[in-house]
């Protein structure tokens, strides 16, 4: 209901909404323009072709866009905790997380989802003759996007939970969400092995697209990572959700309102 209210408010000014949606689409597209310019000078990146890098970009871009559309408003948690406006949400007979996520729901963020989805479809067209497709690989594509979105959402909730104690640390969360999205747009072969292992075993962002995408593209898993990890995205997403739920519950219990 809260999200619907903000959508109606946004659609009251249709021209403004159209402009912000197009602007959001164009701003996020510039990330892909960098890749286009890069491949204008090289034939491959870390052993990956343009179509393969576009596939990585499209999968993580779509997954992160969905997470940002649904949970992007959690970035305001720090300010709400500082000024005590979170108390208003606590008085309502509805789940706190759902209220905070739906508050100031920004439909313009759909531009990021659309842009990532277009690149993903384009990459699949380019990969049509390069990948030995099977039903497992076909089903892996929507599965990795869905699981990737859930993992990004869980990371956003974990970051918002930390703001109950560190009100001014929103940019730390962004380093794992926006920064993680940028990281996953490029092949794992261009990064140090320690970094790759970090996003597999510490902050499991590699399960968003790196590991499942390597299976789809017929490439081996990174050194030290078992091949079956490509199929572990669903249980990893569930574990991330469980950790996020515990952190959120602990944060809400520790909340003591503002001191002003």
C-alpha cells in the first residue's frame, strides 16, 4: 500500500517521471559504454569475449536493479535513526522492514532493471552460437538473476541493520552493493585470486553471477573453488537471508529512538 501510494504520487507528473526514467536508464548505460569503448581497442578481456563480458554485465545489472528497486530506500535508515523518524514506522501495525523498503518507492529505478535486461538479452543473442546450450544452462540464467537479486537484497538489509549502531556508515554498505555490482561486471580472471576467494567465502557476491555464469559459458571455476559451487546460489541466497533477518532483528531490538 505504501509503495502504491508513492507510485500514484510519481505518476501524477507523467512527463517528469518519463524524464527521470530515461535519465536513470542513460546514466546506468554509461557503465556499459565503458565496456564498449574498451572492446573497441582489445579483442578480449581476461580471456573473455565481448559477448561473455556483456553476459556478466547483464546478469549482475538486472539482479542488482531488482534489488535496488525493492530495497534501495534502506539507504535512508541512518538518517531516520538519527532524527527519530523511524518511530513513526514502529507505531504502524505492519512489518518494519516492508515499510522502510516501500517508503519513497522510486519507480525511476526500473530504468536500471530495463537497461540490464536489454544487455542480457543482447548478450544471449550473441552467445547463441558460442555456447552449447542445454536445459540446465537455459534454466540457470533466470535462476542466477533471481538468486542474485535475493543476495543483493540480503546485503542491503545487513547494511541497513548495521546503521542501527553506525548511523553514518551508509557508504560502507554501498561499497558492497554498488561496488559489488561493478566488480561482477568484469571477468574474475582480471582480479587477484585473494579477491575472488573473498567474494566466494566471505561476502558471497560471486554467487550472483560469476560462478553460475562460468558454468553457462563452459568455463572452469576459479582456482580453489569446487565446480559444484555454480549450483550453490539458491542455498547461499537462503543463508544470506537468514543472516540478514537475524541482523535486522538484533538492530531493531537495540533501537532506543533519538536522544533529542
